[in-house]
C-alpha cells in the first residue's frame, strides 16, 4: 500500500517527521500556542471554537489510522510522535514511517482509547467544549471514510465501533453509535446529519454547515 494514500487525510508518512508542535505538546503545556495559531489562521473568536476547529482536523488523523487498519496496517507511534505542520489548508500531520507495522488484534481499541480519547478529554478541558461535539467532529470523517470502503474488514471495523463493549470501561457507550441518530450506518452515510453544532459557524464569514442541527 502506498503511504501517499494517507495524504487525503492530511497525513504525511515520512522518513523522519517534524512540525511546529506535537499533538502531545498541544494537549499539555503548549496548548495556548496551538490555539493562538488556529485563532490567527481562521479567526476563531475564542478557545472553544479554536479547540473544535482543531478537533475537526484531528479527526483526519484518527480516520487515517482507521483507514490503515482496514488495509491490514497500523501506525503505533505515540501522540508525541505525531507532528503538526502548518500549510495552506490549515494544520496537517507528519508521522514517521518506522512506526508502521502489520495489524494486530486489539489495534482498533488502541486507536480509540490511546489516540482519540486522550485528545478529546484534553481539548474538552482546554476549550471548555462538550466532548460529544469533539467526538462528533471525529465521527464526520470516520463515516465518510468507511462510506468509501468496500471490504469485509472495513465493514467489521465499522460494526465494532458501534458496539459499546469496544468503548468500555473507559467510556459507557459508543459515541459513534449515538451519532447514527437511530439510522442504520448506510442510512446515516447517505443522509448525514450532525447531532451537535461544531461551532464553525462562529468563525467570521462562515455560515452553518449544510448538516448542522441548527438548520431548520
């Protein structure tokens, strides 16, 4: 599999990786630096909007991980190995190819609990924004990616992510199942609607998304 396939998710797999911050640093002592960068780039009016904007972008990285799993691969670096890069489209990701390996049992849970969950919990506190909104920011790209896949492995992974058991005990339920809003996965894919507002409408010059729940 060509690693340039991940570029659609704003992820560059390289020999060596670098950026202006790592995801771990952005969650810890340099969160203000990240939010300032986002606020300057998209004119986010406050920390809540900037945090939500970042988690919309981080959803790309999580989706790239799930895409790799559907192809039988896994990138198993830590969040301090995920580098943030400034580019014309905002923030993208740089990761080192030495952490790529074959998929192993339990990897789907690792992506959920060692990559996605810590970032959601961190930016919930940093931006004082609902974790439901942040999880849904990730979900929007997840359902888009799985909707483009046509493999038994992708179908199994999508079904597993709907199962509350995969999320427990750290979380009580599958947020992704909640976002189906009572629809089946194919129905939700073809009639995508959010349950929460991602706050992007608060950015100057930006209107509500077509799938925003605030649209009447």
